[in-house]
C-alpha cells in the first residue's frame, strides 16, 4: 500500500507547540516580574523585551513557513527555514507527537513531505553531474549474491529488483547513483561525491536522519514501498524518482503525491 505523507500533521503539531510555548512565555513573564523589580528597576523592561522578541521570531517564522507552503514559492529564506525545521522543529515535533498520541512514523513522513515542499519552493536548478541518486541496499533482491554497495555498476541487470531500472534512469540523465547500507556509508558517499542536491529513497528513519545530516544540501526524499515488510525486497516508485530528478534539473513538475 502506498504511503501518503501529510505535511498538515507537522504544521498542526507546530501550531500546538507554539500555543504551549506562548503560554509558558506568558507565565515566565508574569511570575518573576515582581522579583526582578526588587533586583533592579531596569530588569523588567529588558526581560519583557527579550520575551517579546522571542514571541515575534516564533510568530514570524511560523507564518513564513505556512505562507511558503501555501504559495509553493520561495517567499523569503526558505533554505534557512529548512535548517530550522530539520535541526530544531523536527525533534520538538517528535516529542509533541508522542504527547498527543501521533506515531513517530507519521511525524517523520510529514517532515519528509514538508522538507520536499520547501525544496520545491526554492526552485533551485542543478547540473546533472552534481545530482546524486542515493538508494538503500534493501531495494536489491534479498537472494542476490552480487555486491553492489561498493559499486552499483556491479549489477548484472537480471531484473529481479529495481536496481537495473534505476541505473538506466541515472544513465538517461547522466547522474551519479549509489547504494548505502546505512547512515555511516551514506554520509561517506555524500562526502566523496560532493553533490549539490540528492534524490534519496529510503524508509522514514533513514530519510529524516539523512535530511538532517546533509543540510544544507537539498534532499528530496522518496519513501520506499515495503510489500514484504521493512528492510527486505523494498520497492522504489520510479515515476516519483524521475519526477524528483526533473524538479532539480528542469524545475518543479506537476505532482500527484503531495500531502494535503
């Protein structure tokens, strides 16, 4: 069954988190105000200004994120927003999701979709030789004896898995392509190839970790399909991979898989 990530889960958790933080900031402002006056008369206004600035930054950042998503265009600093989402908001959203009973997997899917949307809104163009397709080893047929993690070109093209089709896709657009067995190898592949953008196929856990680790390199993440369960004979939607490639090479393409 196809996974349909919904970025509204992440946005909903973000709104909920902002409300909680606003309440905490108000209490932080209201409760110690009398004590600050006793220490020094200038402390209350300074403290109030600092909290007001924090509220402004939270509100501005949240509205900017929402408007960027709604318009589908880079309004202002979408690449910086990606960093804030990846490094700050995502770990916080995982905690908030756990608090309200949303599975971690759903939050991860929503984060990947939101990240993809921000990258598309930036409309950045990449030369083919600077674009890397990064695949998980679980796409390879489980019973295959050929080692492709060191060199995907070792594939014999038997057609039992989608590695053959993905290599042909990379050849068609003259792209780099590699297979990783995990996060450590994936990071090494990125360091060796020095791509300016990545199209990555993986599960929720590996995609979210990879997007965080490789920032500021833009990564369009595509969730693999798991008809046999996780980590064995998984599938990659070739149409989604091709569409992601073209979004980097030619610009945003019509997409039927965006979360609502």
